[in-house]
């Protein structure tokens, strides 16, 4: 990649912003596709001087407005969204903080690009050449340097051979990880929770892995990004399983099962707290299953 992404891409893995609750909520709402909420909240944050130190609200305002613009009636009420989107993106990119914000949200941007590419194809199929060209211009102006979403997910897949599987040097640690994780069953779900008073999904995996001597990033999307990618066939207890709700990695759990067994995970459910779930029997989680990663290989 070129330009601002060249020197800032590694920022997402080796640095981070402090936990700002308002920004965390924007991220959560966006990942859950509550674009109208993100749009209205980020608009308020932009006008609030308390948040002038960061371009995060501007970015979420931009991303949510572009997602909403795929609705014809919404676009009719906001006809300048494409032109203002290009302007807003360039303004974000022009500042040092904006460059860091863009790099730290590269996954969301890559999936937004994927959504907009699909939308352009749909417009072409419908014969709307004018609007499809406008969105193509926006993509080329703002997102041309971004990697494709699939390039961020399926990289460096490790597929150990049978001898490696039978001589897992982490076998004892895997047992300890699951035993420790199960001690927390029933602890409630708490947004941004990272301790025994309450966990969110990545807060729980981070807490358990830290107890095992492994330091992992705070967010699920970054835990996936920095883990060693493995296949479902070779995933074992103590590895991580990731889920995508359509806007990038949004949930993570710890694999409880071993190879050859029905895939189960222990995770922080927003409705039930820490529970064990049979992924393959879940009509909610199975369609969202995205990939596997490990810190034990």
C-alpha cells in the first residue's frame, strides 16, 4: 500500500487509543450495523469540543453515512453524501491523528469498501450508470489504497501435519486454559468489561490468555489480526474462534473442543454472560463463523 497507510498500518497492532467509552460505543453500534445510531451519535460528538482531540467521530460519521446512503430514500434526503464523503475523508487523512485513526480502523474501512463495491455492481445491474459512476469515483478517491477485505482475513494459514498434531507442546497449557475459563461460567456480560465483575467477548479472551502468559490485543478484530491463522480442521482447545456479522470480525470465543469433535466454544454472550456454546448447533453463530487463530503454535 501507499501514502498514509504505508507507515501507519502497523499502528493498529503496536499502538492504541485509550479506551474512550463514547468511541467504544460507536465501534460496537457500527459492528452491529446500527448505522442510524452511529450517524446521529457521531454527529453530536463532532460538535462537542470534548472530542476535538480525535478524528474518530468524523470517521464513524463518514462510514455510517455511506452505509445509509445505499438506501434510496435516505440518499434522496441526503443527495450530497458522496461529495461530502470525499471531502470528509480527505480532511481526516490530512491530519496526523486522522492518519492514525484510519490505520486503526483499517478492517472497518476494508469491509466498507467491499460493501460499496457490491453496491456499485448492483447499481450497474439496475442500469443506473450515473449513480454507479459517482460511487466508483468515491471508491477510487478514498479507498483505492486499501487492501481487499479478504486479504486481511485469509493469510498465513497454518496446517500442521499429523506428527505435529500428536506432539502438541502446548497440550497441558490448553487444558489449563479451558479449566481456568470454565471457572468464570455465569459471570455477566458487561460492555468493555475485562475482569470478573463482567466481560465482553474480547475482554474475556484477553483475560484468560493473560492468565496463560499470553498478551493479546484488546479488540476481537485485532486479536484475529495478530494471531496465527489456522484452519477449523486443526483448531484445538485453547485456540480462538472468530465471527463476522457482515461488517468485519465482531466476536471471539475460546475453542473448547479438540480436533475431530463437534466445535464448541466458551465465550461472553451478551445475553447470558460466560457460557459454553455448540457452534455447529447454533443457528445464530454458525452462519457468522469466520475463522480461527492461535497464540499456542
